[in-house]
């Protein structure tokens, strides 16, 4: 149960970062992150819609999240995330 809570917290955090900084991402990564983090599509659903492998979607999401977290390092969101929720 605790592990699921951390996963949900991380998903919420990345969703917030996406809303704040998503415009810096490529269109394909932005589309995939929107579907996964905001529209609650599964990796398989996104892969099927885009006719690519599930692994390709996973890598796009991972790369997008890493880029967003790197951008966020110097911002106030990281320090104040708990106050926002």
C-alpha cells in the first residue's frame, strides 16, 4: 500500500510539472504525457493509438519527466509542493 501511495504522489507531482512546464517538450512527448498523466490512459492504450511499442511510450514518458524535473530544480514548486496539495 505504501508503495502505491508513493507512486500516486509522484504521478501527481509530474502532472503538476507537466502543467507548468509542458510547453518545452516536443509535441510527441507532450501528447503522450498528457494522455498518461492527465487523461489516465495506460501505456498500452497510448502505444496502440500511436502504433508504437509500449516500451517506446515508457521511454518517452521517462524522458519527458526527467526533462521537467531538471527544469524544476531551480523553481519554487519543489520547495512548496506539499503546500500546494
